[in-house]
C-alpha cells in the first residue's frame, strides 16, 4: 500500500474529527447540545481507557500470556458494576466543586493545598509521559508496518520523524479544541464528541478484524476454540495471585488515571449518565476484548515466527491480502492512540498550568507588579504551552527509550504510578479525618517507592540504576534491592512494586492523618466531600414546600435587592403562567431560587436559608459547617444586612415617633374641640335662657328686662370676640398672616397700648413705672401686631394683678439687635407649675369670667411674637407676674408669605 | 313647703338665668360658684334637688356627684347635671356615677323645668 495514501487517509480522518469536534463545539455554544450530552456519548468517551495498548498491545499480551490481558478489562468492569456508588460520589463532588483534574480534586479536599496539587501533577506527568510515548510509538510502528519498500521515502522509515509529526498534529488538535475557551467547568464538548467517534471507529475496527479472523480465516467459534487449545502455551496458565493483583491495579487505574478522571468526572454533565455507563461501558470492554485471543492465536499460527505479536492487528490482514481491513484496523489503532493522547495531554496540561505554571507565574508577577488585567488569556496561553510541553515530554521519552519496551509493560508501570493517588482520593470521599499532611506523606512515600522499584528499573539496566544495584542493592544492602525490597522475592517486579508502594502509601496516609490535626478549611472541605449526598442540592429535596412566596420574597429581596428579587419572582411566575410576582412554590421554583441565591451567597448558605424558610428539612451541623466555609461572603452580606436592618430600625423608630405624635395630636384636637364647644356653648346658654325669659315677659319690670337684654348683648359680644380670637390664632399658627412691616417708635407704641388697655377695669388705678428715654427706640416691625401683644399683656396685668395698690414697671433693654420689653407687676405672680401652662390655649388660671377671655390671649401673643421673629416668655422671680416680650429691632421681610408648614403638630394646636 | 334647689354653677349669667326660672316656678334657689364650699353646705342642709355644672374651677362636677352619692344623707338626692362640653363620654361617666338627669347646654328653659318637676316628684 502506498505510504502517501496512508498519510492521506490519516489526514482525511483527522479532518473528519476536526469537523465533528467543531460541529459539537458550535452546537454546545448555541445551546443545542442535547444529543451531545447523552449517556451514550458519555459512555463512548470513557473508552479513552482503551488506548493503542489495548488495540495493538492486548493481542500481543494474549499471544504472550493468554487470557491474562482480560485482567485489564475486568478491573474497570468491576468498578463500573460494583463500585458504581464510589464513582457517583466522585462525579457529584467533582461537578459541584467544579473540579478540573484529579490533582485539583485532591488539592481541594485537603484544604485547597497547592502542595498536594503539585505532587499529584508531578506523579501524573511521570506516569503519563511514558504512556504518551507509548502511543506515539504505536502510531509510528503501525506506519512502518505498511511500508513494503524499506528503501522508500525517508519519512516512511524514520519512526522518530513520524512520531514527531504525529505529536505536533495532536498538540495542534488538542490546543484547538481543548483550549478554545476557558470554561469554569473545564468541559470540552468538541473533544468529547471526537473521542466518542474514535471509540466507535476503534471498536468497529477490532470487531471487523475479529469477525474476519473467526469466520473467514477459521471456520467459526468452535474451530477457534480448538485452535486456541492447540496453541496454548505453558505461560498461559492462570496465576491467581497475578490475576488478583492486575485486576486490582486496573480497577485503581480506571479511577485514578488523569485521562479517565477527565472524561469520567470533569466532562460529566449528569449523574444519571453513570447509570447507563455502569452497564454500557463494561459491554464496550467486553466487545473490545472478545476477539483479542482469537486474533492472537490465528496470528501465532499464520504469521512467520519472530513477528511482533503487538502488530498482529495490522500484519495479519496485510499478510492475508486484506489491505482494506488493514487500513480500517490502522485507523482503529490511530483512533485509540490519538484519543488517549488528546485527553491525557489535555488533563495533564490542565494540571501543569493550574498547579505549577500559573501559581509560579503569579508569584513572580506579584513581586514585580500588580496586574489586575484579564487572566483568561494568560491561563489559556499557559494551557497551550503545557499541552505542547506534555506532548514534547512524551516525544522526548520516546526518542530516549527508542521504543524498546513492550507496549503492555509501559502501560502497567503507568498504572502503578497513578495508583498512588488512590488512598488520598478514597480518603477524600469517605474519611473526614483524612488530612493534608497524611495525604502528602502517603503520596510522596508511594511515589518514591514506585519510582525506585518500578519506574527507574523500567528504563533497562545501566540507564539509571546499574546492574549491580539491581543485583545486590545500593551500597550492597540486599534488602534495598529494587525488585525485592525488604527481602520480598516471591512477587514479580510489577506486583512487588504495587504491593510496597501502595502499602507504604496507605500506612503513611493513615498515620499522617491521625497524627496531624486538620486545619478548619480541611475539615469543612472534608465534611463537604464526605457528606455530599446528605446535602441534597437538587429539586428532589424540596418535596413538601410549606412556605408561601410572600415569605420567600423578603428573604430574596434582602439578598438581591428589591428590584432584582421582584424581577426574578415575576419571571418565575410568568414561567408558571401566572400574573403578578408571586409564583407557586414548586420544587422547580425553589431549585431556581436556590441556584440564584447560591450565586450570591454560596451553595451551602443558599440551601440553609431556603431550608429554614421552606421548613422541609432540618439544618444539620454539617450544613452549618458548610455555611461556615462561605464565611467571606457571609461576613460581607451580614454587614450589608446589618446596615439595612439598622436603616429599618431607624425608619421604624421614626414611624413610631410620628405615630405617637399623631396620637398626641389627636388627643389635643379632641380636647381643643371640646374646649371650643364649651367656650361657645356657655355664652349661647345665657343668650338662649334669657331670650326665652324675655319671650315670656309678663310681670317683669323694665329694669329687669333691660338687664336681661344687656346680658344677651354682652354674651353675644363675648361670642364674637371668641370667634375673632380663634380665627386670628388659626391664621397666625399657619403663618398665613400678612405682616405690615413699618418703622415705628417703641415709646409711642407703648403709649398707645397703655391708652388702649386703660378701658379694662377702668375703675382700678394703676401706677406705671417707665424709663421713657430707654423706650426711645426706632424699630422696624409690624407695629399693629406688636401693639396687640402689649395691649394683651397690659390688660392681663389690669385684670389679674391682685395687689391692693397695683403697680406696673415697664423696662426696655437692647442686646445684639434684639429688644426686650419687660412688664412686671406687683401681684402674687404665677405659680411655678402654671408658668408653662399660661401660653397654652384655653388656659385660664382663674375662674373669673369677668376677665371675659376664653384663655386664648397669651397663646395669640406667643404666635404673634413668633411671627415677628421674637418671643414672649414668663420671667420668674421678679416679685410679681413678669412677662418679657423680645423681638428683633429690624425685622426682615419674609421671602415667602407663608411659613413653611413644617410641622402638622403646630398647625393643629 | 317650698322646695329648695341648690345650683352649683361658675358662670354667673347662667346661674342667674336658672335662678330666675326656678324661683318664678316656686323654688327656693341657692346659687354657688364654689364647688368645694358647696359640698359642706350640701351635707349640712341637704336641698331637695341639685343642679350641677360639670366644669367648675378647681373641682370637677363628677367629684361632687361622687361625694353626693357616697354620703348616706344625700345618696337619694336628685341631681341634674349640665355641661357645655357635650361629649358622649361625659354622659356615660355621669350615668355611671348615678346622675339622675344629664342635659347639654344650651338648654330650653321649659326642658329644665320639666326635668326638675319630674325629679322632685319621685
């Protein structure tokens, strides 16, 4: 077959993969990825487990060791069927914590320790590099198989060059689809879909070769069975110890291999897919392994002695002239190798960039300068670089080892390496007491032992370890011989290494964990991981909602703010086909709400908040611990809530005060109305009674009649004056009074007031003491109003001063542009407890109706003085009643005619 | 024998009107504006009827009524209470304290006379 045709086929196939991958990416971006996220695609992507080693190597393995190759499939089968719960937990934790790799998982569980991340990354690189080299080797080997002419173009024979170009191509593919975007989930639908397609291709290829061998080379299954028996070698004998060890090893590998973790956990979109995979993946493995032994047996029968059994998949069809079948088989092997390399380099590059390059880069960067720019481009570049690095390492390894070792052994060595992650990983899932120190100790111990007892010797004698060390141990310490550590000589090197490394790993892990005290974040993460299923996060947890939307809305408002919360509730109500913003409390609604809350306060807090409000489940200590893990957000939010709550308290206090004021006002208003009623009805009573008496005036003297008529007359005047006072007061209180500001002389004003007030109890003779010089002040104010106040004060003095020889002193003082006018009589004055009362409305201290007022005089005076920018006060301790009227000498005209009605209380008084 | 009525009222014009109406109808009328002093007079020489203003200076008509009803000699004394405030709560309080009649000012003279006659008969 032409080498160019082969290259063209490969390129065509790669173009097909590109097309599939980019179509899947586009569908995913457009949200039409439903079929991509099917359980079948997931299951097929798991077949990345079956690499070139499976495709080519299993046949070689079968040729050498009989059925033992089955152990490599039995382990995963056992895991998927029997350890389904472990995988489910792993997947759930991985998805909920947005884990990006196995290193990330272990690091996250043990207090987000980057040390562990680095250890696991290094371990995986060491184990993964030979494995990638193995794939490159198998591809280049498979190319050379097709080259019939050894003197053909140099490219066709130079396996190193083929491997180089294959590595470059794969790096390009992985970069193109593995680092297209930086998704928080680290999911790559394009890659997964391409892997699924390759899974189908390699299965079809293997089945095709198998069917050809069984039904076209042999005559059927019974013939094959007979031939197998005939070919059986002594080495084919089943060794129970080795079988157990290998099954265990492959079972561990399916969990711990970085690429398996990538497809099983990181790329998983739904727990339920595992349910399908639990039977479909074992079925796939069964089909893949079904024809391995027949192909091996027929190959051994038909192929010339000395041909490499690892290449039977290709050489057998070619030998039988089935070029088409060979090409299909080649594509199958190509698929197996490329899919492994793509996923492995993707997984390893994620680890390298996340745990080694980016932290280092940030540290260097932080020292040099603060960078607040977008990290995405940086991370993507690092990721791309890491992919190239990983593939480069694989290529270099391939070049160094020269592809000498048998395919299968390289795979198993890698298995033992990644198996070191198992104790830390299982501890992460099931042991809360597991600690970072324990995990680190176990990992390092296991890694060192694996390195020494398996990895270094695998390069062959005299590469890293001399034959002497291998034979008698370093420094001639026999118990340190790499293949028989501590004198254990009964196991073959692989199981020996597995036994010691895993044993020491587990012991170190357990003791390290027990002896060290985990940090708080480790304990919180531990509880989160171990009890993942006790904290239901799905709709099923909200089975019996008891809350009303009215209860949930305020809570949501506190977190999102009123506008956003209402918009969310309204949108949810619309989804349910309801108007308004109170949706029905369905599990779906609660789930949506929880998700939204989680975006703000973290998942655990959101759950706890909803659980308390909805009341369907009790919040456990673990939930509280989970809440504690979100301390940062909670602190921030509680600070905000506190501020809001203080604001609410303030508002509530203001409202309460306003309410109290209103109630006081209401009482005052009732008292005022009652007073007015009293003041109006009293003169009315006299008027009515005497009018009725006059209506029946028989036998009444004229004097009597005139006397009664006079009473009616006086009471009418009293009524009128009362109404005048009330209206005056009302106008003054509402600031609607129009001030007539003029310049006047204070002395003249006082003269006028004295004259006016003299009519009150004119029979009493008052002695006035004045200092007329000091009264000679020019003032600018509403002189009429001021005179009204003076008249009122003077009249009161005439009415109420009870001294036998009534005297009144008028004193004028000026200070800071204000004028004080004091009116002091020589009566008994006003008792201390009444002094505050006299300026209130209807406050008459005596029963003397002869005074003739309704008790509004001083209240009016006070209002007038306020309007004039001054005040009237009672001055105690002056020997008699003493009133001080103070006002500004120059009253500025008010800008607006109305005093701003600031306080309704004053208006109603 | 001429029946006696005591009027406790601080508004002079009103007590004069009451005094005129009642004396014209054959009553002997005593008038006082001082509620506290009136109480002593009541116990010393109980009248046949008491007309009592609610709002008195220094003392409330309710206090006087309460004292009247508390004393054995005056417990059965018919009391006509007058008020200018006209609040329903006052009427209820007066009735609780055992007022005989309760009237709101301003009143019709005939109304007062009818009430007084009725109370005096029983």
